[in-house]
């Protein structure tokens, strides 16, 4: 019997299909009580690690879990980071012009309707 997908996974799959051409694959999705990056508490992060294999992960704060619109918006934001990584794009500040162009593309495509 197939494992039932979580709401987070179903939302990710829907966004991936609608806005990213199903380019994002093998992504681990999870919730954490206090996600941290370099010791700093964050609301979410995406992670790409060059190793024996490339691990792709999106972790969202459990504090967002009951704010459906907010975690969807944050999920889209993190998906843009991973999409740029999949395309081999590197931006020193992670929120540079290419990232902003992708977020604008999502807005024009209607991805942010009712979320922002």
C-alpha cells in the first residue's frame, strides 16, 4: 500500500507541476521546531549539499504549520532557491536579481494569489 502524502508534500507537488515544470525532484520536506542555519533560528531553509550524492531539503518551522497561507508562501520561496541551484545559478547574497526575477515570475503566474 502506498504511503499517503502529507499536505506539505501535496502542496509541493502541485507547485512543482504548476510553476517549476516538475524540475524539482528528490526533495526531502520536513517540519522542525526551530530550524537553524549557522546557529541562527530561521522560519525555513532549503539545503543543497555536494557529497556522494546531492541532498536537497526544505525544512519549515512548525510555528508556520497552522498558518496555511504563510507556509505556502515560504515553501514557494524555498523552492525558488532550489530551482536556481538545479539550474546551476549561484548568487552571493541568495536574494539577488535572479532570485527576485523568479519570485516576480511566480507572482505574474498567479502563484502568490491569496498568499500575499
